């Protein structure tokens, strides 16, 4: 049995389950009596916009922001590409235009907001008193700090003129329907893309505490904004959000179930250990290595041949100078942790958007002989892990998974096959 190909088949199934052309059409609302304005942001937003155009009856207009390299051709909805994960001028200018577009709408109008992972960086409008450079500096610092996505988005919302429900408030009294593809643990709509159309339960106190936790309080302009009551976000029950609705059209759990179906077709018993795994990538790898060894030694929680599936979003506290996103980090740490295991173990870890962090790979594949093959060519796994250099480790083994932009994003996908 070719376990490597099965891993790739499961990864493809997880991605395909969240493709916009599959998820958008059945969730489109009936046309309103007024205008229809399509806005949004995220790595999947352009593909979502195209799906809307292909299945909508009636006039459309609007603008969505996607990551560089993720645009697709649309007829009436404008697509703007911008930077991710650190925002740039293109994203800021497009966001300003979106905020202008939603002004002056009526109760008869509909704003269809297309939201997917990556939207926090792509839809960016600094709060009064901040510059784009301020937001870029904090964003970079948070990305390197080990903060999880919920913490990062709490801070982002309180430094923004569009996040944390402010976009929906600006569009009032129009009806706002947000179609969301979840890329966050727990599928919380207030966290996805920092919830531009969703009331924000977090507070300024929370945002300041996060920056203090990660010792990022040196940004004086940011701390000043976070000390002002005017910077607080709209809260649940805010009248300005009374006509804002959320529809979750794709989730990590649905993608894991699609992968599980593929596993069964190949005679593998699938176990989904969670769709919301968080924490340091290398620490998560230790836990999954322990589960793998339990399967090998005791047939628990499942007997081999089996596959352990999981989703979520781990983090990496960067201390080295190497290349690699959180999935390469997880997989390299798993490779080290499984040294000496007495069973054929194969694993894949990848980001369903096709980009692991800021690299050009979606993820990587580990095989039972990865450590030995690496040692033969002078590549020492523990040294590469210490340098946060998972990319180069798997590149040397021809183990990188390259998909290119998938035009969707339901977070990380991990599969560990324990063969017979």
C-alpha cells in the first residue's frame, strides 16, 4: 500500500471539501429589493466572489481583497491583491474604499461579505491615531511571539477601523450577510478575519494584557490607542449590528471528515483527535508522537492500520534563523520524537491554503526512513529543529508538499498513518 499517496489523497479531499465553488452556491440569500454590494477579504475571497457571480441572478457590484497570487477573474466584482501576513498599502487603500462603499446604504440594500482566513491582514484600516507602519510593526512582533490566532486577532481588532464589527456598523441599516470559511479553532466568527461584521466580546483590557504577556509594550502609539475608550469595539447587543448575520459555509471539521472517508476507502481506521489543536508546534508533536506510540504498542485508541487526523493552528516561537512554517516545524519535531518507533509511520502536515507560513510549500511528508536518509546526507534533524529549519530539512529529502494557492483555507491539516 502506498501510504504517501494516501496522505496526499486525504489532504486533497480536505482542501476540496472547502472549495468556494462547492460551498458558496447553496448559501446565497434571495435577492433584496435594493442594491447588492459584495465585499470581503481573505485567501479564498476572490474564489468566493467568482462563485457568487456564477450563481447570482441580478446585478452585483463590489470589491474583495485577497492575497497576492490568489486572485481569479471576476466580471463585476473588483479583486484587489494585497500582502499577508503583514499588511501593506494596497490592502489599506482597498479597505478604505470598502468602508466608503458601504456608507449611505438603506434597509433595502444587501451587503454580502465574503470572509476567509487571512482577512485580518488583508482588510486593514488603522484606528485613528495609528499609521500602517504601527500596525505592521505590531503584526510582525505578534507573529514571532508565539501568540495564538485568538490573541493576535484580539489586538488587531482594537487597532482597527474595520475589524471587530466595525464594517457591519458602517453598513447599517443595510442587511449584512457574511459567508465565512473558518480557519480558526472553534469556528468562532468573531475571530475569523478578526470579525469585521461580528460583535466583539474582547476588550481593550484584554488587548493590553496580551501585549504585556508577550512583552510587546514598547510600541507607544499602539499602547496609547489601547488606553482610549473610543478604541473599544462594538459589543454583543449593539444596535448597529442588529441586521448582521453569519453563515459558516466551510469548517475544519468537515474537511477532516472528508479525509476520514478517504482513509476508510483505503482500509485505514480513521481517528479524528480534534479540529482545534493549538499550542507550540513542537510541543503538539510530542503529544501526537505519544499517541502514535500508544497505537503501535497497545492498539489504543485504535488498532493499526490506522490514521490519526487533526486540525487547528499551532504556533512557533521563532528562536532560530531557519526557514519553515508551523507545519514543517510540527513534522520535523514529530520525526525526531518518533525515532526508534517499531512500526511503519508516515505523516503529512500542511496548511490547507497551500502556504505554510510565508514559504512556498503547503507542508511536508515524513516517511519511516526520513531520519536515516537525512543523516546519510549530513542533515541532522535535531540541529535543524533547533534552528526552526523544517523547510530545509524536508527540502533535502524531497519531502515538501507543493500545491500552490488552493483558494480556500480551513487551517492546518495533519495526518499520521500507522501501518502494519
